[in-house]
C-alpha cells in the first residue's frame, strides 16, 4: 500500500509539473542590468525592448536577477535572441553570451545563430525549490542581445511568436486586461527630444496640465548624452525674437560632435522639465497605441508601455503632439503622411577612440565589414577633451540606410553602422598602420542611432524648398529656420564597395536660407490636416524632403515645440482645434509667441506674468553656478550661434569693429565664435586690424579667438602694436584649438599699455600656409 501511495505521488507530481505555466522572465526587468544596456529604439519593429551587451569589444558585467520556479524539477529553457550579423551571413557570431543558473553556465551559447529574433533552445536544466539566480554572461562585448527567457516543464512546448507572443506576454506577466489610468491632460506630448521638451515646457507655463512621455531615460533625442549630436539652428531672432528662450535654458553648447556626455547636460534637461509644476514627466514609456473616436477622428488617449515592467498606462488628453521624429503617433492615429521611397537621409552612430600610454589589444572581427584604409575617411582629431585627453572621432557622416526602411528596418540600419565602425577600427588596428595605432583604444560607440528622416506628417501647409528660397511670406510664419538646406547623400568616394548600403555620407548644402533672421516656418505645418486634435513638432512636421534639410536641426525643432505649446493653450482656453487657432485666433498666437519664454500664467485664463526665477536662469544660466542644478556651466553667455560679446569681461573688439583690408569671407560653421560670425581669408589676400585703447596704464593680457581647423594656417602672421609701434611679431598656429574652458580664446601674452594711445593686434595673411581666421580680440587687465 505504501508503494502504491508513493507511486501515485510521483505520478501526480509529474502531471502537475507538466501542467504548470511556463516561467517567463523579460530581460529588461532584470533586477541588476550590470553592463548590459536597455535598448528601446526598435520596439515597433521587434515588439519589445531588450538588453544589449554593448561593450565595444570588451565583455560587459553580468546582468542578474532572481526568480522562483513553481516546483522543483527539469525544465526546458528557451532564450529569445538572434545572431545580429546573421542577415548578412557574416562569419563569427559576435553577439555570443551564456546563461548562468545559480552561477553555472549552460552548455549552449546563445546569440550565435538565427538571423531573426527567435526562441533559441538551451536544453534541459534542473531548477530547485526556492529562489534561483539567473544571469546573462557576455562573451564578446560586441552587442549580444536578449529579449526574454522562458522555462517550460512541458518538454514538448514551443514558445509562441508574433501576435501570439504579444498576448502570451500579457498572460505570463499577469498584466491587467486594461491599461492603468495615468490621468487626463490638456496636452499629451509624445517624444522627449528638443521639440517635445519645448512643447511640454511652453504649454505648462501657459497653465496647461501636460504629460511628457519619453521612451528612453534621458531627454534630448539626437541631442542627448546617448547620441551626442550637437544642437544647431539659430534661436531668438526674426519676427519673434523671444522664440528659443525656453530652448536655450537646456540646450547644449557642445564643442564637438560627438563630445563628452557631460556637455549635453542630461541632468539639466531633466531638472528644467521637473521644475514645471504643471508638467508630469514619464521617462521609460513607449507609446504603442492611439485610441480614436471614429466619428470625429480625434485621438482620445494613448497607451504607453513601461519599458522595464511591461505594464501599460493610458493617457487621456484633449490635445496631443507627435514629437517622436518618426511620426509614430501620427501613424497610429491614421494621420496623413508621406515618406520618400528612396534617397532619404539616414541614421548615424557616432564613435571615438583615444591613444593610451601602453599597447591596447583588439580582437579579430571577421563579422565586421571587411574594410581597408581608404574605404573610409581618416578620423579627425577632436576640438575638445574627454577624460582630459583629445580624441579621434567618427562624426555625423558615419551614416547609412538611405534606401532602407527607416521604421521596420531601423535595427538592421543600426547594426550595419556597427559593422562599419568595428570594421574601420579593425583596419586601423590590424592593417598596414597597426604600429601607429598600437596604443589606440576604442572608447565609445553610440548604440542608440541618430535618425534624420522617415515619416513627414501632412499639415494644412506642406512647406517646400521653393517657399524657403523664394522667401514666400505666410501670414502664420513664425519659427525661424536658419540652417542651410542640408541634404545628405552617399559619398561617392566610399560608396562603391558597399553600393547596396553605403555608410559614409556627404552633405549637399543649398543656398537661399536667411541665416541671420531665418525663414519663418508657418504654424500650419505644425498640426495634422486630418486628425483634428493632433499637433506635430520636430523632424516629422509638414514639409517636403528638400525643406526638411533646413528645419530638422534641434534648436529649430525645439522652437516648433514652443509654438505648439502656446497654440495648445489657445485651443483649451478658446475651445478651438489647432486649425481654429489659425482661422480664428492667429493674432492671439502671434501675441503669445511674442512674449518672453519666462512668462507664465498660474491657471488657464489667468494673466501672464514674469517668473523671476526663470528670468534669473535665462540671464545667468551661463555665468557660474546654474540655479537649475549643481552642474557648473559656461562662464559666459552662449546662444545657438556663439558667445554673446556683451557677456565677456574686458575690452572686446569683435569682427564687426575690425578694420579689414583685402578679401575676407563671412563664416559661422566653426564653433565657438563670438557674436554672429567670424571672417577668414586666403593666403596673401588681406589684413585684419583689431584696434583698441586702454583706460589706464597697466599690464593687459591679449586674447585672440579662433576655432581650429585643418585648413587653417599654422604660420598666420600676427603683430602686436603699442602706440603705433610694433612691439612683437608672432606666428599663430590656427589649426590648434583653445582648451574647452577658454571658449576659443588663445592668449597672445601680457603687455604694457598706456591711455591716450591707439594699440592694435594685426593679423596678416601674407605668406600664410592656409586660411587665416579673424574673430574677436579680448583685452583683460592683468594682475601684477
């Protein structure tokens, strides 16, 4: 009888184990991510965020978590992963990793097969009673990736894919049938780049209740510390010179692209948003669905996925703004849009390397693009420092995907960029110049891509290149676009070897944009023509492919957000839709965008008043300790263009006060510079005289500003004159950059001057071996 009872227990236990639910663990929910990174940028294409082991050639620390199986016993383990170079049948499987159960590695290596995301079987594993430790152990440092892990006691079980997997996730994670209600808002902003921040802050200062939803955990979009593209576009000019003041509260002034992540001020961006009492910030939330009112065509709500937990939240709103860059919310809502079938601007992944004091190893990369020296541009030396050292950089033109699907194919575009970068560095480390690069160490590669072009949502006006170049005046013209019509194409020199997907671009600049005052982009480009309560700001606004070339830069996109935020206030206060703002309340919008960015109202319908604290930030955000955070920022005021000369101490002679002889060209492409521009001239073509006088006798330091470039002279003539007599002649190396903290100023030395006499610094192009750069002279009283 005892034997029969024992046999029944064994049978019942076995049946119970087989009937148990699978144990499902999302990689993004691991308690400790270690060195693995959470990648949220391809949720549209593959259905989920995932962990990526982005160690640029060095294995990253383990990601770990704990779980409890329903019963002890044998389980089949499945890992959702892929061989990320599989689509190209490349050899070597760079994304290999192990799964550790209670510290012991399974025999199977994952990420070594399968060109698409799939469930890779890992064999059988014994799970004990109680808590089990699970770890992802990276083997290569080359972007292994894991979406989820599943344990099944049913040895015949096959995990689902596609729509069935999405439904199974909800079941396994015990998610509620309906999303959690996150509240009702006047304006729901989707996307936390410059345009989304501009819209959210602007609307909140008008008294609206605002939700700002961002799928990553840092703000700034392409101008974030993750992607590190410097913010361009002129602010505070043209018809509405206060536009851009909000943007300048958080905009970066990075000297390079890429640069030190601290230059992009992630904490400052977040602090500026969190300071707004009417603004609720939801980081790590991806908007995956729009709920529509079929009768009116309006958006009722959006549902966002918490990218760590899988929980969903519903955000109800009166008005919505698509600041996603990809026009993702517009597409979900059925908004009309266009997208160039081919020849779009692509995605960039920036990178840099530095030389160390000792030799640095680099593994073989047979799976990378097989590049040789000459297949890519020589990396350029940085203008700034990281960890106290200059660096060699792969910048904006490492770009691909011109003819690839920028939405569904985004992960492959990014992965192609990674293959190109790692292939290029291998060519440096292992090619004919390997001795030169023995100490070179690859330090950083952006795994988050910086895309430029995808969907363009249609508004009541579709702005064209001809509108901009011809200066067509729209009554609702507002946001100044100052960037050239800058379109990117594959660079022919490097396109032959990989003609199907070139990875180096060239910029083709079109003339015709007013770079000083800006062309005013119409407000009617900022709302959908067929979804009545949908605004848009950023690179998905209503323009043609050619016009996108000028409006797409970040500060310009941010000002679009400022306008949208104020227009949303009018919609709520006057009970009109975005189109109604143009048709019925245009003068009110024009009045609002004429107001300083520091203005706010305490409630809808209340009076605008100045916020003294914001004004203090605006006035002093570049003078020492920033009241928004504990970060020390620039010591002088800096706009989107350059250093404000009035903020500089001492005697300032900017290029507008310089006496030029000969032929000098106006320029603003090299930064930093003072004022709105600088001048430069060819060898043997002229002279620049910076004349000045001093108020009292004493010692004075002379500082001359220039931004270094490889086409500048290394032997630019410079003479110091005191009272009409030359006291010193110098040769300046204008390929060199000043230290970052010097803001482009180079000391010429300390000299004695007396009042009542005219002194000068004279730049000469005679005999120069490159362009001579003339910007600004600063004369500072020197302490004895």
